[in-house]
C-alpha cells in the first residue's frame, strides 16, 4: 500500500481473501484508509445459500459483476445477474442463493461495516 496525503493505492495482488460464512471477501479499501465506508469484492461459490442478514445503520449498494443467482431482500425474492445493482436500506434482511456458477459482486457500505460491526443474522 502506497500512501500519500490525498489518496491510497492498493494493488489487487496484495489484497487478502477472507472466508466468511459461505462467501469469500476481499476488502478493497485498506485498513486505516477511512471509517466512513467499506468496499468489498465478494465471491459466492456455486450452489450456495448465504444466510439472511441485515445492518442496523449501514446502507448497502451491491454491483453484480459475474454470474447469477436469487436475491432475498425484505419479503421479495428475485433474480440477479451481472450488470445488476441493488440498493439495500438499513434494517432490511437480505441473502442470496447461487446456481450452477459462482456469483461475484462488489458491496459498498456506509458507514463502514465489517464482521464485528453492524452485522446481524436472521435466525
């Protein structure tokens, strides 16, 4: 990571993948860069179900890059695929099911959310 006063540049080859639930995460905003938002690259393997979860205060914007699947958002259920975007308001339960291939997306969350903050599963 090369820091200057006005920006931080991260090389994707230096970013670590983290296994979390049924997904792999890669933080695209380095630790210590900002507390205002988080950006994650997420890959959900084929034939997986991501349990429904929600954030009490964070808003979430998802941009789907590859693959397709089913999104469960609030009481709705619909197909998502590469090129789709999805905005999720705080308190809205959401989860995903993948089909024959993996689903890859980028998640933008504000304020910053990680596995230890503002992340709650629906039981």
